[in-house]
């Protein structure tokens, strides 16, 4: 038998062995096929760069409001007009992200205030607003008074820079990636080292085990967040307009939610590799559907409902609203509640998985 034939037979045997091993390893196979499929679905059906609907807060009396509402709806395109009683109420809606811009025609001269914290949405809002103003501008009468100028003001990010928006997003993306990964290896590591049964036979209950294993990572995660904020504020000169104390509570809850879902993966996985693979299936949709890089309001409704499940979506709203806009505590509390619900469900899932484990 010639040397090339022997070489081919050895290669064929190894090829067959490796192929069977890949087919039997469902976790690896699902990751190799599932991650690209998930990316195609998200980028193909969920991700959009340009918001389709423009939310406008209109501050006006009855007469001027009716004169502005109809041209807005006809000229700008899909628009959601909300009548506000005062400029203060409209500014609160703008800070909370409920609206993209404010049109104030209750005073003279009229004014337009645009939320520029998200550069993409701000650019779209300003372009559509300029289109609207050009269309409704009356022709100049040489013998009459000149048209009243409309003042357009960008709020929260006057120069429409991308750094504040992206850097505040990193405050949610980096802890999600690191904390879920680290906590996902805790129980899986014990199982691989054959020490899990010893741990389960100890007097420590589930809550005590979870706290003992996750508390060091919680402290590291909070230090990580503090480091990111410090670099953003003092090195990259991102202005912090809100209260750091107001941001601390949601940050702790957000870190706990990531640790809880990682601990759930760790209880369910049989190997550290499987636990790490599960974190990719969580981090990918969490980062893409949370508004970290792409406008959340530009996604279809089904993708927005799915994105609302992830704690990163709500935490990014909190960080950007507190740091860039100085939002009130009511908004922070409302957005922290879904994070708390997610963390509770993840811990219950981890407890159920832990209880059923042999």
C-alpha cells in the first residue's frame, strides 16, 4: 500500500471521528448554526437606522394648535402628535424619551426643541422639521412684515456628537458581557471539577450558595461601572447632568440581573464551554435589540416588544436619561422595575434548575 493511500485513510478516519463528534455536540453545533441565523434574522427583519414615526409634543392653544397639526401630519410623514398643556410638561416628555421634538407656538416667536442625545434620531427630526418649515413658510410680501423666524434648538447634545450616546451605551454593554460570562462559569466549573456534589452536600442552601458565588462578581461589576463612568467624565469629557446617587440603584439591580441570568446558565450547563456558548445567545440579541447601537424606535413593533424583555434595554434608557438629560427619579423607578422582574425570574429559574439537578 502506497504512502499517499495510507495518509488518506488516516485523514479519513480522523475526519469521520471529528464529524461525528461535532454532530453529537449539540451545543457547539447549535452555536455554529444558530448564531449566524440569529444575526441574519435580527439584521434582516429588526434593525433599522431611520425611525419611521416622528413623535412631536405640540405646545399650543386651540387656534394655533389646529393650524399646525394638519400640516405636520401631511408634510412630515408618519407622525405622532401629542398636545401638551405647558412647555414644562413637554420638556419632561422630551427628557424621558417619549417624544423626539417639541414645537412651541404658544409664545412669540415660535420655537422648536429637538432631543439631540441620539444623533441619528436628532438628524432625522431636524431634517423633517426643516422640510416642514420650508413647506409652510408663506411667500414674502415686499410691502408687508417679514415672516416670523422659528428658533430651532438642540437639547442635551447641541453639537450632535456620537461619543456621548455610544459611551453611555458601553455602560450597559460591557457589564452585560463580562458579568453574564463570569457568573455562567461558577457552577459549571464545579461540575467539571467533580466538586459540585460536595458543594450540594454542604449545609449551604441555594440562596447562600448563590450569594457566596456571585457577590465577588457583583463588587467587581460595580467597580467596572465606576471605572467606565470615571473615564467618560474626566478623560473623554462626557458631561454628567444627573445625579450619581440616582444612577447607583439601577446599576446594582442591573448587575444583579446579569449575574442571575449567568447563574441560570451555569446551573443548566454541563460544561464551562456550554455555559459560555449560552452567554452568546443572550448577549447578541440583548445588545442588538436594546438600542445600544441602533435606534430602538426604528425597529418593528415585534422587535421592540422582544427588546423590552432584556434588562440592558431599560438600563440604557436610565443611563442616557440620567447622564445626558438629568431626568427625574420617577422615570428611573419605572425603568428599574422591569430589571428587577427579570432578575427575579432568572433567580427563580436558577433555583428550579438547581433543585432538579442530580
